[in-house]
C-alpha cells in the first residue's frame, strides 16, 4: 500500500514516516481495503496537527488530532481511525439487529399491537390487612 504523507512547515523524517506506516499496517489487519491513504502534518501555534483521509469501499474516513508531541498526535489519530473502521466493519450487523423486531413482526412471532393489561381487582383495606402480605 502506498501512503501519501505531506507536510507544511515541517520536514518529514524517516522515523515519522515509519511510525505512520507501522500504524497503517496495524489497520490492514481489519481486512478492509484502504484506498489512497493520505496524511497531512502541520505545525500549529499550539503544537502539531495531523489529519488523515482514507478511502474505503462506499465511503471515506477522515480524522484529525492535535497535540504538543507529534508521536502522541499520531497515536490519537490512529485510535480515532480504528474506531471509525470498526464501526464501518460492523455496520451491517448493527442494521440487522435493528431490523430484527420488524422481521419478527412480519413473520407473526409478535404482533405490532400493544398488549392489553388485565384488570386488577382492588381489595378493600380490611382484606389487605387480613392477608398480611404487606407486613414487614
């Protein structure tokens, strides 16, 4: 996989490049094809900002992170990307779980009508005292 890394106001060193490439290799374990991953590293007054855009089938994933330390920002960025990829990976399962109640209603296992509650006979105070169900 070819990873494009660009930078503004910072020269990209070999350690920075290897750190980003290692994190992308971890993402490949999720078995989702990553299309044209692109990272942008910029120097901000508050620290370093890193952004990543990754194409996935039927969509795109974008994340950014800011921190004083570049390597901490890279770690935060890839945690966000991993969360989004997990959500993307399990999206079909979540849709099936959401629609499961509709399927049960269509099959006749449950009805869509609200249940009627049985009428409860109210006993007099004297009967309640005699039953001693409420005694402590």
